[in-house]
């Protein structure tokens, strides 16, 4: 069964999306310093844009994210490695794969507020996504 099938199973998807939202909230809360202030402010703008906006984006992007991580997930499986240990060691690859998706989505966005916020935060996104990979890996392991 593919990672997409595992993470988008209709019987489990709502719980997985909720777990993704909790990972996002925890990662944003952990940010410190000036970069943390910018991330927290940007996330607040995005969350206040429209009720349910972040949840809808996570739900919509989950299949694409699963597809993007699939090759790394399959590597872990073929080596008999737990995903919670394998993904963090490849956090750079994971972040690049996920950000390629959000970059395309942001480029197509017609909403100037969302697009502007994304563009302002994109420069530091790689390191923030890499930092989130351990939590993401734990989420994937729990649901697969």
C-alpha cells in the first residue's frame, strides 16, 4: 500500500489532518528569536485569513505531500528502518520535496495576502521544514 493510500484513507484522514495541524502548531510555537517572531506572525495571518483555511490546505496537500515523501518512505521500508529514525536523517531531501509543492501552490495563488506572506517566509522555510521532520516522521510512523 502506498504512503498516499495510508495517509488519505477516508476512515483515518480526518485524524491525520488533525495530527498535521498539531505538528504545525507545535513547530510554530517552538520558534524563537526574530525568525520565530516572523513565523508566528505569518502563521497568525494565514490562520486568520478564513476559518478552516489551514485545515483545508493541509487536507488538500496531504496526497501530494505523501507522494513527495513516498520514495524516501520506500527506502526506509526496503532497509527495514523505522520511518521515525530514517526521515530525520534525510530532512534536507524531505524539506525540498515538500517545499517544491508549496512553492507551486503559492505561485498559482490569486490571494495577495497569502502569497505575500509565503514569499516573505520562504527564504527561511527550508530550515523550518527540516526542523519539523522529526515530528512529521513520528506522525507518519503512528499512522502507517
